[in-house]
């Protein structure tokens, strides 16, 4: 298993810090392992600190009163979550659950706040991460409220392509059932839309592998300039 200090050094949040800084972070971290489908925390739990995914995947989600799930984020290695607790001391605003066996670092709020006082760059790094997360939320809210499901899916495919260097071949980082929840629809509807995209020559789809055939067409669909 990878050493704690080596893991910390590879996390973007802690880039630019010295080996000595990494050692100090290693002294406060709680190294945890969770099996697939384990709840890390529930909405309303006390925000005692924040987490970083070291291996595996975690979903952040909310549940409606009737039990409907809305996924907010799917997080992988190197990505932090529940950072707001460090700054506000509030309760967790959503639920977190592992999607596969995961190794997760927990950083207690009080101990981490002491380190921030010594190393202000930590706070700047966290604010940058939070700003990026806020931008993602803004796009999600816009997509869910203003776009139809085909536009949401097209936007997601384009975003994944950009995150992979404008690649025309991408692999979906989650199952289509989870993707349906993320996009605010149901798996059956999502499957029909994938089928229509293939039929219209926008993409090829083989399981989790998506090949973009018509980038301009996808962009037009995402912007509502064309319909399936």
C-alpha cells in the first residue's frame, strides 16, 4: 500500500508544499478503508473535517422526501470533498457513499485549521478547489433547469471530452444508471437518447466507450440549437 506521505504529495490540493509539510499533514490524517456501498456520512451529520479520495470512487448525493436520489458529484482519486466544513463548521449538506472499495483520507477540522494558520497557501488551494466545485454546480443547475435531457447528455459528453484533452474517444467514468441519476433522468430514457445519438451519427457507443463522430452536432444539441 502506498505510503501516506507519498499519497499526500500526489494530491493537487497539497501541491507546492515541502516534504516537511507533507509529514505534518500525515500526522493528522486518518487513513480509512471502505467497502463498496458504505455510507461515509449522511446529510445533517456534524462537519468534523474533510476527506480526500485516495483510491476508488465516491458519490455525493441528496435524497428527496420520496427517496429519489440526485447525484451531485462522482469523485475519484485525488479529489477532496466536504471541504466546506473546514471553513464554516456546519453540518454536511449531502450524503457521501463509496461506489467501489475505496481508501479515503480524513483530515480533522481543528487540526487542519491549525496547519492553515501556519501555511496560508493551503487555504488558497482549498478556495481554488471550492471555486471549481461551485462552477460545476452552476453548470449542473443550468443544465437541469434549462436543458432537456438530450442537451444535458451532450453537455456531459463534451465536458468529459474536454477533461481528457479534447479527445474524441472517452470512457464514461460511471455506469449509465449513475449517469442517469446525475443528469436528473431515468436509465431507460438515457438509453433511448444514446440510441438516437448513435442513429443520427453524433457518436458511437460500445458499453462505457463513447466515440464522438460529430463534435459540432453535439455542441448544437447541448446549446439547444438542434433536437434529436
